[in-house]
């Protein structure tokens, strides 16, 4: 009885061969919820909710004219101390690219259609539509059908992470990797940039390639300047892309993330708080900053934790919802409704607040924050 419920792709021998994972292990992963059936917008696929063996979380196996594997984007680990970590990780040179504040998207050609996958492997209708609108990808995928474009969707009309970049404006896409669909092998830095230039596709900024011994000081200077301009940080890469990349972010970016998370403390704060406090501690230690600079950092952190939480408590006390408004461009109400259905599939509570002049306001409600604050304001115990 149990085997009858398994999607055919899970115990397909070709899938087992492509992923180099035995079929019984795939079946076991399906029963444990690591693999899920995915059938949206006519796509017959299985989705890896978590990593399994060599296969990353977010990997999609899609049954079309042939079986396609779109590997998940690998997790990038973070550096806390640049000086020892860079020399341990990189033998010679370090390429430094800007890390932008948006959301991770993989774009691939699947059954002759250009599809955008989020980090978790979901096909976001808004992202897929906007990717086709703002990028001219036909020639690229005609020449490189087995490549996946990995990048960051950024801008203010971004329903996941709204952040203003002067050179982007409302919505843009900046590419950080070109990877092979099945193997996830990434092209070397300069080969990637040459191909993107050939197709007028924009990469993230390359901020320099440095000898590893000089890299820590240069990266500290770069990240300090990025933070002062409200930008997130950097990703450090082996120029040949044979080693795993690493990332490092500015104090200002960490404060902004704390401010966001503490605006909805009972939905987001637990996942955000500890790691960002640890990053700040090690960054302050490595930079050996002055007493005034350290005090400024402490003040920034404290304000980003306390003030947004106080504001939310007051809002809820006054009868308002703890919610955020997401702004997206739409041509009609059906597109807004489609995006809301997609969010609800992800267990996100969202409603359509307004459509005006081609823009829809999607209200995302943080229910735990509303419920818990109301409970404590009424005398509930913590």
C-alpha cells in the first residue's frame, strides 16, 4: 500500500542514476518528507525540501519530454574572522563580488519554457513573469540550454526583500553564477562575465581579485564602504570556482535585518537574532575599532532590536495588525490573486489590500506576533 503513494519520479531508475542516489534511499526520503511531489502550473516534478547526499535542498527533478534536474543553489557559509579564515580556505587569490540584498533565483529552460525557481525550488509566478519581462534570455538559452542562471532579484518592487539600489530602481536582476543543470558546476569568474557580456546580461559587481594575504584588509575596507552606502556585503570566491564561496556582510545590513525581524518578534526574531549578534561581535573584534566606533555599533544594534519591537507592540495595542505590505506590479487582479495563492501554498498568510495604477499591495500578516502580543497585553504569562 505504501509504495502506491510514491510519485513515479521517486523510484524511477533514471532519476536514481542521474542523482547518484539509490532508489530505496529516495523512497525513504519521500516518506520522511525530505522529497515532496510538486505539481503546479502543469509541472510534474519532485522537490527536495532538504539536502540528501550530494543533492542540495531546492533541487527539482522534472518530468517533461525528458527528465530534467535543476540542482539547488549550494549553501554559502559565512566568515566571522576574515584574516585566518581566508588563508585557510583560499590558497592563492580571492575574487570579491558584491552580495546584493534581494532574493536568490535560479532561471532555467524547462520544456522550452523559461522558468524561475526560488531558493526552495518553488516556481514563483511573479518572479517567472518578471524575469521574462526584464531579461532577454532567448539567445542565451538557445546557445546554453543546459545552464542555469543564478542571481538576485533586487529592487523596491520585490515582494520578498524590498531594497533600493540607485542603479536598479524598481526591479532588476543581477547574476552571480552560471551553473550546469545536472552537476551544479559553476563557470570560472571571468568566463562567466565574458558570456554574460556577450548576451547583455548584467552580473553582480566584481570588486576586485586580491592575493589572499592582502584580501582581509581590502575586504574590510570594501565592506565598510558598502555598509555606509546601505549595501549588504560581499561574496568571496575562488576565481576558478573550484572551492566553495564564502560571504561576509556589513554591520548596517545586520542591523537592518534585526530591525525587520524584531518588527515581527514572535514570527521571525528567533531565527534572526543570535547569528547576527555573533557576527557583530566578531566583526567588532577583528576591526579593533575605536571606543566611539564600538559604541556606535552597540547603539545601532540596540536600536534595531528594541525600537521596532516597541513600535509593533504599540500598533497591536491600538488595534492594528502586525503586518507588512508587499508591492508588486500586475496587469490585472488575476495576477495578484495568483501570487496570493502561491504565498498561501507556502503557508504565508496574505490578502490583497489594494490594486491601483498597475500595482498590487499584498498584505502579509504575521499572526503569531499578533496573537502573542495580544495575549501578553491581556496579562498572559511568558
